[in-house]
């Protein structure tokens, strides 16, 4: 089994070679300039590589690009083998990257949250506090007589009928 650093270097090389070959070497019209290689991952034994790609366009363009990549798989693998110079060239698997769809879903969720926050802000614009503006309790006027002797009595612990301290 190869170390992770070697697998990472091979994955980076595969990503560069495939992107370059798609841009300049493959003459398939389905693989125009709208296909972008986003990431590549290689298994630990360096036998299989997964190439993630995005396609800018509609569903028809994505299907055409997937078919074009499958048909160009042999040419791309040969280019990777020539550039890598290793004994066994990894087999390539192409997977459409879900990043654009996920980003679109996140944008929609953020827009919905912003609308909800705006509705809450509008609803609370004329509202008042439920318990008053100051939620802290203050001693009411008249309960504290201001007599120092009564204040001293209040500071002493109270005793119940048996003589023990209580609350």
C-alpha cells in the first residue's frame, strides 16, 4: 500500500493531466470548454482514481459531457500513464461533482432565512416588552422602613421552634 503523500501527488497529477487533455487534446464536441475538473481522489493502492467534474449548462449538457468523458476514458488514461511513469496506471472513474447544486441549495436556504428574519423584524418593530422595559425586581417603596434596628434583625438568621437555623 502506498503512503498518503504519494497518493496525493498522483491525484494532483491526474487532475492536471486530465484537465489539460480535456482542454487541448480531446476533440469531442460534447467536451467543450464547459467541463471543469474540480477534484481527483486516488485509492490507497493507487489502482483506481475518481475524477470529479462540473459542467456549466443544463441537464442535456451534463448528460452529453458524461457520455463524452466515458468515451474518452481510454485516451485520458493513456495520457495519465505517460505523464505519471508508474507501473500500473489507475483506472479512471468520472463523477459529476455536486458542489454547484449544493451551493444553489444553500443560497436558497439563506434567502429563505433572510426573508424570515425580515418578517420577524417587521412584526417586532412596534412591540413592547412583556414584563416592562426593566426585567429586574426592585424592592417596593414602603416595605423598607429605614430603621437600623429592624435592618439588624433582618440580618440575623431566623430560628424555628426547636432552636435550629432555618431559611
